[in-house]
């Protein structure tokens, strides 16, 4: 757990040196700062044509937003045209993303309070399941499942760009549902019956755990983040995405 503090600490320190986004600067009249930020992002001189093109795009979008009045209140994310539906949709997608099972919880058999059904993330299922096939090292377990999750995410980058958002989410939800039903059924009726000593059940459960991760990492994992960035008008985007 101590090691887990290192990445957030590095991020907290690093973000202090992160410049504001060029759109944020431009909207507040800091045009030169916005131009410098764009140039740094592209790695080109400040007068490069790509910088000029990006600045024109920022200017055009800002003027389009300002057509409805430059000042808008935060509550417009629910009172604006169709914004209540969009805001609730974004919130629901993010909530459901967490409820898909990637952070699903189960018994912690290692805890003295296991009878109270204390919860741990789904990856800790692996400790018990992998023990059934002779792997008792929890670090090996988490490494294997983590590697599957990491690798499958690259497939998600392809899916999010080449298939419809809605169809992909529906397919991913169905895939996770099927995998979890099989996983839970085998765990309850086979592995638990043999006190965790059924190798065949263990292998099948590991396979479906990996298939579940595949379904999540290629659909609900990345697509929800892309979707909530796309469904809001730019004037409401920051507030609505923050709520989501």
C-alpha cells in the first residue's frame, strides 16, 4: 500500500508545473500564454503554421460559444437545452462503469472479519481462485490479471475508434454479464463445494475472469471516458464532465 502513494505523489508534484490549457487561457484573455502552450505542445516555434491553425480553431469555438452570451451559470448544465438528460446520462455512465464489476467486491478470506463480508476489488478474487491450481503467491496473481487488463486496454483504443460507442457498450455489458454469471456459478457450485481444491473449476474461472477483463478493458473501460467528452456542448463541458 505504501508503494501506492508514490504515483499520486509524483503526479501531485508534476501537476504544479503543468501550464493551463490554451483554451482556458484564451477565454480569459491570455492569448500569448495560450499561443506559447500550443507551440510547446506541438514542439514548434511560436509562429509555426500549426500554432496559427490551432489558435484559429480556439478562436472560432470561443466566438461560437460567446454567441449565446459569454457569461453562463453552473446550473445551466441542468437547465440548458437537453442538458438535464445529457448530464444525468454522463453521471449514469460513470456510475455504471464502476458497477460493471471491474471494482466488484467479494469476501476477503484473509481478513479476521471475513464473516462480515468485507470487500476487496475483483482482482483479489484471483488469490483464492489461483490457489486452486497451485499458485498461492498473491503478487503473481495480481500481476497476471493486471497484465491482462493492461494488454486488453490497447484493444479498447481500437474499438473506441472503429466501432459505434453505443453498440460497443452494449456488447461489452453483455460479455461481462455472461462471464460473471459463469464465474459465479462455477465458484459457488464447484470450487466452493470442494473447498477450493478443484483444479478444473479453478482453470475455468481464471479463463472467464480474463474474458471479463477483456470485455471491460475494450469497451466500458475507455469508451465511457471518450463518450462523456463528446456529449456536451463546449460551454458546459467542464462542469458537466466534472459532475460525471
